[in-house]
C-alpha cells in the first residue's frame, strides 16, 4: 500500500488536470470519476483531493467557480486555465515518454 501511495503522490496533479481537462468537475465528482475510470485503483479522500486542488489553483492551473444547482445547493466546479491546459499537454507528453521507456525495460523482449 505504501508503494501505491508513493506512486500516486507524484501523479496526483497530472490525474486531476487530466480529469478536469475533459470537463469541469466538482470535488465529489472528481473522487468518483477517478475511482470509476481507474476501476477502483485510485480512491482519493477529501483530505488528499482538496489540498491538491488548492495547490493547482494557487499555481494558476485551475480555477474554481461556484455554481448554484436547481436545488439551491452550491458546488464549486474546477476548470482548467490556459496555463493548466499547457501544463497538461506537457505532462501527457512526459508521461508517454516515461511509459514507453518503462515498457522497453519491463516487458519481455521479443525473440
């Protein structure tokens, strides 16, 4: 479990930027979507998610906007900024390079 946490720590910002890049989302929606898309591998708690979202906001990569639902409830939806989109493109490229290099080593060579 500690190894999974270590891997997630370095990937949290990329995961959040990627999800928010698909569509604006609110916190609970992000938690559920991460879990659904990863088939249960990523299970974020609020204590992990919100500090990460606040760091991304302070860095100018996302922006939170409050929206009032028909029920009167307010939800803060997070949107990518132009800077966030630029960073997301860069992170995706870096991830693809990393994945390719890892696969070259981890996967058995064809003979």
